[in-house]
């Protein structure tokens, strides 16, 4: 009988405590939405949003396309993405998604499919503390009518992107680009992996001049590599 009584007491304790525990957990895990920290994962067509406890908050599919590359404006809760066909070398169009208040929504999709974008980054190229959206494209231009990699820089006002610099090309044909503060002045330099005339590669840096990028320094040359990852830490300083 006493064992039966203990079970009843335990059952009562569970019934009383569970709502208390769950309401406490809810209160501690759900601070004001504006202070929540979100993590984003992208896999194929699926963009998933997690909160800082690892809980799945929301997700969105861009199917039948996939996300080829993306970058995130964490300050304003935007994702900049390149959408394209699965398996294709390059993407088709740019897209912007928001994840404000824990909900992923499509903000804008570019209907211009002629740029073949393949890499997108979010960096402050001119040092005014407002990051730009930088896109590697593969297209013809009026003055250079063959398909080649080009760099496009867009201004971002927190709602829309505007063309800031649509580069025809860099000093040489390039395979890849990135940003690095080469001279330690707090402003990012553009670095690019370029083809030399002898068929070998070099890594070149550029500074923003106000009107575009101007060659700054050859960081490494006569490389056989096909990757910017060979650039040594502190190169050029
Ligand atoms: Ca800027
Ligand atoms: Ca710098």
C-alpha cells in the first residue's frame, strides 16, 4: 500500500512540476526577438534558420533551383544568394532573403539571367563602414564581347542593391577573388587569382580608388595553383 502511495505522490509531483518547468524553459529561451541570435545553414535548395540554442526556427526552399553561393548581412538580417540549376558551373540570378523576427522570406529575386553569377560576398570595399555586395559574374561586355569573369560591386542601403561599379575586367583574366586587409590599414583590399601570359598564375591586390579598383601589389607570382588559399597570412605587409 505504501509503495502505491509513493507512486501517487510521484505522479502528483510530476503533474505539478512539468507545467512549471516548461513555462520556465519557454521564458528563458524566448527573449525579445530583436536580441535573438540566428544561425543559417544552406544545403541545396534549403535555407534553414536556427536560434542560438540550435532549435529549428524556420526554413525555406528555393526549389527547383539551388543556392550556388550566399553571404549574410547579420546586422540587418538579410541573406544575399546566387540561385541556379543544380550541377551547373555557375548560377542564374541573384536573390535576397530576410530572416527578420525568425522568419525567412523572399525579399527580391533578380530576373536578369544574363550575368551567370558564381560568387557573392559582403564586404566594405571603400572603407566607409557600409558593406557592399560583390558578385563574380561571367559575361560579355560591350567593349570586350567574349564571355569572361567580371566583378560587379553593388551598394546596399538595407533594402535594395544598386550598381556601384560594374567592372569590365581586372588587370588580367581572373579565376577567383576574395578580400584581405593586405596593408593593415583597416580597409579591405580586393585580391584576385589571375592568369599570367606564360600560363602560370599570380595573386594580385587592388585598392578602391573611388571610381573602381586600381592595382596595388603583386602578392605572389608564377604559381601553378588554382586556389587563392595558397596566399600566406600577412602576405604583402
Ligand atoms: Ca562601403
Ligand atoms: Ca587595407
